[in-house]
């Protein structure tokens, strides 16, 4: 009886970490988005109200997915994967896919915008978990990964492609694949990515800007220099909550990709380090669930979700601290964006359900 009761307990520490991250994200969006919102929409709470709505929807989905047995999603893995493929094709069609800043990354329905690539992250993780649990030939694991990556690159969206490729690579590595096959595909994939960067003027400029950050401070280097100014201004303890100067339209994408720079400016190195520790705790609990998962499917699924969040956090913060080129990747649970927040909370709910059975 005691064992049965123990199995029915969810990972409360992961639950609390997730709720805390979402609350921090709402506060950060309220703070960072106000200047942009009042400039564009005439209402400084406009973006925050959207994020609050998405957070509420996400929390309901979070609770529901934590109650649904994780094996249910194994049955839906293949249909969801094909739904992902259809949505990624639809986003490329003019009139269906909305184009902003030269990229087609959203499907527009009236005033609602949905980003299929966020759905694709989970859809691929789920399909790969089911596929690998069936013990198919390991070389076949790369085909769904390549197909999804190719469609997202057509948008184009190199940052999301990197997250998907790296997350899939972690799942495949955990399947005990032949290392010769793994290394060969990895080298080939790296060459392809390098070629895509070199052949695209936009991506090439970002790479050159990363290598020569002091050049063209009012042009190509403007974004990263404003980020570094924000980080430097924060110092050890920050300038104070709400007192950021960079958010007043000096820092591009202050409420989305660059929100970590605003946070670090206001609460300093100590506060930013605390946020990173909280992310690390979330990832640790997710990996622990994967370690003690009851079967191969749930193990690969939990590992995929943990890798997705962890890789996205590392790439975002690394780009904010000029360790890698700017990628345009949002900070999980924190950055403004409904598609990302809802899918992350949905996936975390599934992690909580798996934790009941560990």
C-alpha cells in the first residue's frame, strides 16, 4: 500500500520550480515590454496582458497533462508527427504563413499567431521517443530529425533548427547508437550548417559580427553591444527592479530574445546567477525523472524534454554573453511568446506524470 501511494506522488520540486519560472517570466515581461508596448500599441500593459493570458492557458494545460497517463502520448506520437509536418509546410505558403522580418514562422488565424516550430520541438521529441523504444535500426533515427530540420530551415530559422538538432542528437546518443555512425552524421551535419551560414548573407553577417564585435557599433554590432552594455551596467547587484535603461528601445527584442540582458541589468550578476541556478534545478529534476523512468519510451521522452529546455537556456544565455553568435532563441518560460510558453508547460506536465511512475 505504501509503495502504491509513493508511485502516485508527482515531483513537487519540479512543479514548484516550473511555477516559479513562469512567475518570474511574467514579472520580467511586465517590466521589459512596457516601453515597446506603449510605443507600438499605446498601452504599456498590452504585451503583459497577452503573456498573462497565455500563462493562464498554459497552467491549465500544465495541470491537465500532468493527470494524463504518459502512455497515452505514445499512441498519438505518429499522428502528431505528421501534423507537425503539415503545419511546417503550411507556414511556408503565402496567405497562411505570416511573414515578419523576412521569415515565415507563424500561422495567422484572424488575430491569433501560432508558431509551428514550437509544436515541432515537442512533436519530434515524442516521435523519436516512440521510434527508439521500438528498437528500430539506429541509422533510421536521423531521418525524422533531418526532415523536420529541413522544413524549419526553409522558414528560415537557424536558431530553432539548432535546438531541434541538438535535442535529437542527445536522444539518439542515449539510444546506444553505433558511435561510428553517430560521429559520421555529426560531422556531415556540422558541414551542412556551416555551409548554410556562409551561403546566407544574414547569417554570415551575424557570424562576422560575433568574431569582430567592436566593428560597426551602430550597425551590425549594435544588438550585441547594447546587450553587453546592459550586462555591464547591472554589475554585481543590479540597478534595481524596473530601473533598466536598455529596455527603453535601446535594446532590440527586449521582451523576447534579449530579456535576460534586462533581467541581468536590473538584478545584477547575483540575481542572474540565481535564475540560472533555478534553471539548473529544473533540468536536474527532469534528468532525474528520465533516469528513473519506468520504460524506454518515458525515458527517451523525459530526456528529450530536459535536453530541449537545457539546450535552449544555454544557447540563449551564451548568445547574451557573446559566447556564441546571436541566435534569436527565446529564454524558456521567461521570454514573451505564447506558443513557446504553452508548449513548455504542456511538456513539463507530461514530465510530472512520468514522475508518478518512477
